[in-house]
């Protein structure tokens, strides 16, 4: 598979990505737990069919200490006993926030309230922002048909 264009090498894309990457860095540096961040990025990427981001974030999660069992069960998190209640709330919010077009009314009050039970306001802002940012990355990569499989952890800094 070849990408449609060299998006990552294009000067205009570099300007756009600079801003998206800055937003991602703010979230990464927040108090939202790293495990939650990676699980949310993986789940949104799976839903969006973004192989590039799924490859990247499963590898980054592994380096951060995530177990193969948990990574293998992200897509079936509802049936898996390996996720905390906070992680489940974040995954539900990520799914509903990613599938806005599929859900009449968008994110439910129930999903938001459940997340609010587990995360403080700063973490909720981080979680909401993370969902928006990963969806932006997913869309760039899916539209461009960015190939997956070659990512090396730390490749982008």
C-alpha cells in the first residue's frame, strides 16, 4: 500500500501538524493517566479504521508497559475484565465521541456523567481534547491511505 501523497513531507501539512501536535503534547503532559490516553487512542483508531495510528499507539502502549492481553481486548472492552471502571468510562466516551455521526444526539449524558465520576475537570478536558485530536489524526491518515506497520516507538519525538 502506498499513501496518496507525502503528507508528512509536505510544507503545508507540516504547518497543520505543528498545531495538532502541539494540542496532542498538551494532553500528553496533562494529569490524564498514560494508560487511559493510549487506550482511548487505540479504540478511536480501531473504530476509524486507521491502521497507522492503531500500529503506533499499540506499540507506544507496549513500550509504556501495557500488557498484550489488555491490548488484544481493547476492541472488546465491554466483555473484558481487565479494564478499570475509569478506563471503561473513558473508552465509552471515546466511542461515543468518535461515532458522533452514528449516534442520534451525540454523546449521552450517561456516558459523560460516568466519565465525570472517575476524572476531575482537568482530566475531562484532557479526555475530550484527546478524543478530538486522535480523530483528527485518524482522518488525515485514513483519507491519505497512510500505510501501517513500520512505526517505531519514539519515531516522532
